[in-house]
C-alpha cells in the first residue's frame, strides 16, 4: 500500500508505477536521502480543488508543494510531494527520508547549549580558574588562550589588550582595571568560553530527541576539541549606556532665485552659481548617556555644493544646555577656508550626579551662493562617534568599558552555521557515518563497517551479464577550504591509482573533491605565549582549538598535527578511498516480491557473483501490488 495523506487530500498511489531510490550516504555528504522519479497522475476534480484549481491558467491560488505523510508498506514517513509540471496530466515527484533531522536546520546559536549564571561573589575570572584544569565530559566548555588578529590595539579602548582571549599570566587571568592616576581603563583581556565539540553534537542530537552514540564517542582526538568562533562575546559598556535621538536636519533659503541655466559663472572655478540669497542648513542631534564619566567625541562633517568664499559654518557641542565647545569651520586660525571634509575629536565629561546626561551637537552652514547645477545635493552630511574613556556605575564605582560578564552563554560563542553544516563538516573531515537507530544517533567510522558481517545472499537474483563499471581512472582530493593567509599551509591529500601525494597533482572530471569547512588552528608564539592562532576573520567556519588541560601550568592549546589531513587520511580515509578506486561497480535489475527483500537495507552487505559488495543505490519500482522491479548498484569489497 502506498498513500499520501495531507489535510487537503488523500492520494492512493497503489496503482501507480512509482520508483523509489535510496542512496548510501557513505558515497556522498548527504544523509538519509530517498526520492522518487517523476510520475504522472490524472487531475480529478477533488485534486484540482485541493491544488488551488491548478487546471485554470489564471488561477492565483495554485499550490504545488505539500509537506505530508507518506505511507508505504508498514512505514509512515514525513515527505514532500511536489507538482513539477501540468499539461493534460500532473507530473509529480516525491521526496522522503530527509537528510535533515529536526535540528539540522537550526543555527548552532539556536541549540540548547549550556547557559550558566555564576553564583553571587564569583566572577568569570575565578570561575575560569576552576574550569581550565578539567576536561570534557566533566565540563562542556573551557578557556584556552587564543591569539587574535582582529583587535586593533592602536585605539584607546584596546591599547592595553594583550593580544589573546582568555589571557592568563603567572597563574591568574588578567582582569580589566583602571589606571586611576591617568583616568584610563585598561582593557587587557576578553574572557570567551569555547564549547567542546561533543557538547554541541550532543545538544544538537538532544534537540531532535536523540542520544549521540557510536564510535565517535571513543575518539580521543575529538574529545579534546573546543570550538573557537569569531564572535564579539564580550559586551561594550557604551552599548548599554548610550541613547541617541534621531538626527534632525532643517534648512531655510531666503530670497533665492531659481537657476534657469543662464546664471553667473564663477570666474575661478568656472561653475554656474546663483546669487542674491541667504542659505541656511543646520543639524541638531541629541544623545544621552546613562552613566557619568568621560567620553571621547569624534565629529565628522562633509560639505558639498557650496561656494567656500561666501560660506561660513560652525558646530557647537552642549551639555545640559551649556556650551562645551564652539568650533568655527572657516576660521583661518583653525581649519582655514571651509573644507570639504572636517574631522575633530576631543574629550567631554559629565557631572557625577544622578541627573540626565544630555548632550546636543548643533551644526550650521550659511551660504550666499551655491553650485546649484553641478551638485543636486547642497549642504553637508554629519556624523559622530562616542567612545567611553572611563565610566561610573551608579555614579560611584568606575566600571570597565569592556565587560566580561559573570555568566556563561555558549549560544553566543559558536559559529554562524547550522547544526547540519557541523555534522557535514565532521563527516567530510573524519569519514563518519550517521544512522538513526530508535532514539540513538549513531556515528561510526565508515571504514570500520567495511566488512562481510551479516551479508545477504543475492545469488538467486543474479543475471548472466550484469553491467560492470571500472574505477581505475578515478581520483580523490581531500582538502580544507582555501585560505588567504601566506603564513600557513594546510596540505591536502590527493590519491589516484598511482598513489598518494599532497603537491604537484592534477585534477580532472573524474576527481572527487571532499572539501571541509573547518580548520585546526595552528600554534604560534606571541608575547611569550605559545597557543592557537585565530588568523582568519569571519564566523562561518568551524575552528578546532585542541585543549587537554594545563600545559606547564598554562591554559594553552596543543599542536594540531593529528587533525591535519595527511594524518586524518591515514586513520580514517585510506581504506575507503583505496576501495573506491579499485572496486568494480556492478548494476543489474530483477523482479521479486516484497517479502523476499523485506530485510534489505541500503547499508546491507550483499554476496553475489562470488564476491561481497557494498550497496551504492537501490531503486524499487512497484509494478503490481507487492511485486517490485529492483535495480541495484553495488561496489565490490574484494
């Protein structure tokens, strides 16, 4: 029995000749993929209504894509039924056994990763001190040091930054503190927890009501993997204390004559100008800060379309209505003639009280001639940036401008990819299989399953001359995604019938490329600290940081040698790729009743033609009730 069940229709497929294809995911980076070849059905009135009157050319309510239940044999599966074409009959396709678990499409940040608010009296520095001596599965995250390139230490906010996250010297984590004498806050450190790979895998499976199981849990190398993400895990105090009103622009033109193409030309610049008017353009911006303190204010103003000789401009900064700074922008003693671009920066300070700290920036431009035909936009663009120098919390205690919060939130410390992307990365890196067995998500090495165990005999289905395909011309390239850095090289592995090399190879149309969206971060020594180096920017890749506890009392990472592809190839890919190149592909078709193939699975081992085989694909077509035509594609194990 075959039936599609949807809230709008029930479609009995028992009398249709439908072919189901199932692929063994060992041969691709997909999971659980099954699908049907296109099949045709008649459009009866009930279906026409359910499909939004698809028969009517001008119907605006046509529906061609349905998520539904597929009943076949003794199974009920989620499926997609899609109408691809209609002329006199409907051409349809059915897809089921989807590659994604319910959590595959979730971003890592949407998984149920650990969140923890530290107890009162315990800060993140103290907490990290207790964690770094432990490992997974006792802890779900750790605090290894990682060198960063993304922080610009030339600015005031980061001038004291040591260059790595989770910086620890002489047995203690560096804290962000204040130089009271110079009123400067020293942001030395960023505390960022790195989740263990296995914690993310376990929670991703748990969110699909599954338990991670299999050989992967015994992988000693992967137990040490923490995941670095290029995120802004810390908080800037300025983000929480600044409130900016919308900027207000206004202008007034008095006595201006419309430009008619016959205006006066400037004798110096040669541009047409208008005359006999007064042009005012002004901007008022208000912003408040919640905390008393000292801030650095940078102002940017760009002018356009004005005659500098007949124009004047200035800006004023006020605090609570009191002028803190007045700056004429065309005064020869300051900035010379009216510039096209003006930049200025200076410190502003508040009163140390509980009243509202309100600032305004007023910018004004006055002109008596403009280059109206050459620039449709006349006046200026203005902007500003405010950066805290130091702040007071509750107007009493100085607070850090960079906050290492006293809570752990691993959803903020992961890459911007889906859980499915992570699983595919591990599959392509380590050649692991994923199968669902009840409530278990079992990840085993493909190579450990290349055996004759529980082989099914297909000798009774043999035909005289099956199709045989030979693979000696195939090749395989195992590689990380390309990097832009000239400082590091991550060697790929290329194998063909002649052997294995990492350089000097050539690919062609028969090369199967296995690309990995991840990297094991290399080690580098900076500031006398030898640890992982986050040399790339971007948050859409998996970065391994290998942490196995303290090394000489330092929370530094271990070398990445075991995670590089030449080693990984030997331990996880060599046997499989040798098989793929040397095996013979055998294809044939036969007819049989369903009961004779009831125990046939896409990962079953098959014995026929005096050899053992692995299934690549199975195509089943039900030509009569319970009578199937089977096309099977095998690759020989010996």
